[in-house]
C-alpha cells in the first residue's frame, strides 16, 4: 500500500529538506519507487539540493492547472534509482492550488509510487496546512535546541488535530554534548514532547554533500543513521541510531575533549 508522508518542522534550519531527500534516496536504494514533492511555494530548494534546477520545465502549479501531465513535471534523480522530484513553483503568486488540489496530486502519485514524501514549509501558515492535509502520516523533524523543540511540539499538536499518525526525528544530534549533560537526551526529548522517536541523525558535515547536488548521502555516521531511519519507515527495523556510542570509553573521551576545543 502506498504511503504519503509529510516531513514538517516548526522551526526552519533544522535540516528538514536535506533529511527528506536523504530518506528518499535511501528508500530508493533499497528498491522503492519514491516521489518527493516540494511544497514550499516560492522558496523551493529541493531542485537545488538534488542538482536538477536546470532541468525544471514544469512544476506542481502547472500540474494543478492542467498545463502539463504529471509525468511531464516529474524529474528523475541523477542515478536513475527510482527517485523522482515534483518541484514547486518559483513564484508564490503563481500558485492558486488549495488543499484539495494538492491531495489530488498526491493521490495520483500514490498510484505509481510506493512512497510520496512531502517536504512541508517551515512554520504553521497556510502552506503547512495544505501539505499536512494531503498526507497519510507525519514526521516532525527537530534539533535538540530548546527553541526548535518548542516549535516542534506546537506542530505535533496541530498534526494531532488532523488525526495523522505522527513520529519524531531528532536531527543534527551531538552525542558528545549529550554525554557531557549540555543537551537533552533522546529519552528526555521523547518524554517532554510525548511523541515516539522514529529516528536520530547525528551532526555530520559529510551528509551535507546532498546540498552540493550529489546523489550520495555521504559516508559515515550520517549515512548510517539516514539508512537506519529509512529502514524504520519501511518497516524492516525499529532501531534508533546511538549518537553517543563513539564518544564513550577512553578513546571516546578523547574525541569529546578534542571536539570541545574545535
């Protein structure tokens, strides 16, 4: 059964779009057909992250207003791995689509794809509600910063009003800061928000290769965490990445001290 999952966050800058793309590529790598919809109208960036901005001819507004077929607007990822992007409109004033229009596009995509990942605009304005209303389930992305957690809690409460299943992904986690007591643990975040944690992704500069248009999701801990998150979404795993593991023990303590001086 096809699934439409909205990735949302209350606060911008928590890595939501990069994470959505990383999960999409990881699901495609295990053989799934995946479509990603950029619903951040006027502030779109998934085409840039994927390195396909020069290939955009039609966008979701063109599909909604019947200026092209849905298949004409879809752009394949570089490796031909089963991942496609439906880009958003470059101009906010160009999109007159409402929630029902977006739901219809998502339903059409679900007929051809196993997963439809909806990259939702940050905040809780009209774009948020339009994206959430088109989804079957929601993933709230946050960092461990208190301001991000506060906004994520508000978003999770709003998603509850749509009666959507909702899970939490904690992104850009610093395992060294958790062990030193300078930031909340995963369990503390889960308890404070009363939302189940689906995945944890550590702070890892190598995963930012996505932002350069690379079709790779990097190497190392970031890649492993995103792959594990994709497995949790797919249903073949329920493990949570341990961002503190490499900072334990004697050598882990040295890594914490060295990182603290950087």
